[in-house]
């Protein structure tokens, strides 16, 4: 917020009569295209990126989205979008999926293949990990998804590298009911 406040004080205010200046938007509301202020702001904050890596575990999808205990043996796949907000490239990034067995015990279910480099400047990368359905039990399966990199010791914010996920395995088909997974940080 301080970066934005300082930066915005140096930009000309929007003048309704001349329709010139900046209205505080980084993107044009109608076209969603980045405007000059957005470009300038992006360049300004890039100079203030954390010195190391800053991997962020963003969105997660499970396939198949609905699991039924009576289903034939199958593979469960998690796809996670990852980006790096830091100034250094993250090297050999992996996604690990752990099942929370309770009382602080975790079982490793899957590890994704290493992605050689997750570049700095917030470019998205998708990682995939899969494991056999038999590793899950009927009911709620609390999972922990976490990112790991070879140069992870340079990580600035470790909290955004993990995500709790509850994967429910149903006893029988749900018919026409709606199933919503729960993901929290």
C-alpha cells in the first residue's frame, strides 16, 4: 500500500473536463487493457520484488472431481497453478501431496515431476501429481499440498507455499447433487 500511495502521488490526477490524467485504474475498465499508469506501476513494483524466491500455490483442481468408494480402481490427479513473485528464478520446483493422518502424522501420496525453472515476475506454471485411488478412504481425506524447490532456502514467504484441501470420497453415487470441494490456506 505504501508503494502504491507514494507512486500515485506522482501521477497526474484525472481531470473530468479535459478527460486526461489517471483515474487510479491500472487497467481500462471497459477493455481490460493495461494503461500507461499500469505499465509504470508494474515497472516500479518490480524493482521492489523480494530478493529471493516467493513461490505461491494458487489454484488447485482434482481429477476426477467426484470420487466414489465403489468406483473401479483409478488414479487421482491434482493440478496446481504456481507462480513466483520473487526476484530469483525457483529451480526444480515440485508439488507434494500429503494425507493428514491426524496427530501431526502425514503420509506422502504423490510428488510431481520437477519443473526445472519457475521464472521470477509471476509467470504461471502448472504442476501435476497423481496417486492411486486406493490410498484414500471413504469420507473426508484432509490433504496438504506443498511446493518445494532446490533453492527453497531463499524463499521469502513460506506460508503461501502450502494449501490444505479436503477431498471427500463418497460411499455411493450422488445422483444430481452438487459437490463443492473445500480449499483453504
